[in-house]
C-alpha cells in the first residue's frame, strides 16, 4: 500500500474523517450491543430480524429462486459455456464452481424443490413419506424455515456494510493495537480480534464472513484464516442464551457463559498447535508469502503506527466502489455461493442425526471418558456430544430430558464451545474461500470437544 502520509506532515482532517466516520458506523452496526426486546443485540441483527419479518410470507419463494438460480446457472455454465459468463471474472466466480461445490448446488436445488412442492400441496401422495424425510421440521424444514431466512438477511446487510469494517482502516488500527496480545498468545494478527468480537456480539456467521473476506484480500495466511474461522467464530451471546434456556438452566446464564469463555480461550491457545491446524501453510490466498511487518511496528508506538496506517488505508479507498459496487458483489456471492451449500450440507447432516443412529454410535467412545470425569447419565450425554456436529441446537434439545442439572449444564457449555456445526458455521466455512475440508472440520470438532469437556466438567463440579 502506498502511504500518502509523510513523517513531516500531520494528516489532514479529510483523511482522518474518512477513516473515523465509516469505521465508527461499522462499529455501531456490527459491534455495539443495544437493547432490543428483552435482550441486547447488535443493529445488524435488528435489521436482519426486521427484514425476516417483512419477507416472512415470501421467504420460501425467495430462497427457491436463489437456489434455483445457483443450480441452473451452474448447469448452463458447465454445459453451454456462455462467453458472457466465462468472460467475466465475477460471473465465473458465481456460476462456475468446481467438483463437490457444483454437486452440492444440485443437491440443494433438489431439497428446496421437494420442500417447495410439499408447501404448495403439489407433491404426489405416493411420495409424501419420502418428502417428509427432507421436509421435516427436524431436517430440511428446520434449515429452510429457521436458518436460511436468518442467513439471507444477515448476508444482505453484512455484505453491504462489511466494507465499513474492512476497507477504511479500522482493522489496520486495531491490528497494531492488539498485535502484542494476539501474536504472542494465539499466533494471529491483531486484527483477528475484530472477527472474534463481531462473532461474540453478533453471530458466528459474521465472523466467518469477515475472516473469509480478509483471507481473499491477502490479510490472513491460509493457517491464520483456518485458525480464526474454526477457533474465533464464537457463538453469539444471544444464541448462547437460547441454548442454556433449552436445557432449563437460564438462571445460570452468567456462570454458563463464563465457563464457555474460559474453555474457549484455552482451546484457542491449544488448537493451533495440533493438526490439522498446525499443518496449514503460512501462505496467502494467491500462494505468495506474507509480508509480516508487525514485529517492526511493535518497536514503535502501536497507536501512532496504527493511526497512520489506518488513515493511509482509508485515503486510498473509493467510498462508492467499496460500499455500493463491492457490497452488491459481496451479497450476490454469499447468496448464490453459500446458501446452497448450507442447505445441502445442513439438511444431510440433520437427516443423519434424525433418522439414523450414526451420532449415537459415534458417541459410544465418549462414555468411558464421561464416566472418568464423573458426569452423571454418561450414556445419554455421550450421543449429544457428537450430535453437535450436525447442528449446535441438537445437543441442548437432546439434553432437555436428562435429569441431572450438572450434565445438562455441561452439555450446554460443550455445545457452544464446539463451534463447528454443519447446519451453519461448518457449511459456511466449506462454502467460503477458507481452505478447510469436511474431514478436517470433523477432526477439529472432536479435538475441541476433548479439550473443552474436561475444563467444563471441572468447573461444573465446582458449581454443582
């Protein structure tokens, strides 16, 4: 980046305002909790909720169009190879996915078509039993009815407003201020703290989107992007409250969230040192080596270096291009590229969790471990541990019938600290440019479970 500032001249008011105003607006939208109903949430979540209410009666039709456009556009691109798509970098990105991503778009179109036909009453009666497997409120009905409307709305506002956080110097400023903390402890740039805070106050999906964008723009290496996406895309406070209420322990929210925070921080220190995260390369999105300058900046005033770098970044940006043109591209990329992946992977995972004993079988090896930790009703608790890989809310639903309060508390805490669940964050990671595979996500999920479970069990024994 060319720094338009010189050591002899103080920055002028214009560049300072160009840094401050968009950044402060971005902080307000993504990171400032405000009262809403009976809880605190961020303005982006309020806007998203309002849009969902406004479009509630039309959301299935909108999602059908989005998924159909993704699948049919990809089919046409693969078969007909139209020049107007292949000759345009952005359209090629939208409609020419490779391998598994193309197949997932087709699967998503199949699922949404079944759900749409059942909703309209057009499904032949002979196929209703089969259709119900996909349309059930425990499987595809849950994804399409509850999850995708949230993602659709968040993608719209996040796509348009994320440039306020990304492009006008805020991350450069925060990165310099927090480099002394994030780099020594977590091996990450200081700017990664923004991803964590946005997830914590807003939603884990926002953290993934932030991380993916910064990886594509060359601010994170492959290793850093995967570590941040799988370790710092924390579950929001709001959704954590839903989890603890599901197990009937809402009155213990404060010790619950403190336990989650402690376990997550310890996992964040340990996880990057274990494979597969430790095996990821420190190369940028384009394959080049990073130009690390944080170590040099640490010798100077972190505030001054950060402030100067932020102003230089802001001054180099075209406001209209960043917020309007790039914002629209961001939205379309997430709608066309990510929503079908979430639908396909999330529905498949929930079908396996609902109609097969897969997760019960996978949970069997945890029973001796749970017994060793002194957790009551270990057999019932074991199956909930792996079920979280399908959807984060599943463990708390399964745990609601467990009698032991301590066991329900532990399950609720573990389900939040596991982070990688395929119905949302896992699918988003797979659908993003962050270089992580499905089997790696499963290993990371198991590792997080094994690391956080003893910590949570210890704290639970103290509380109960």
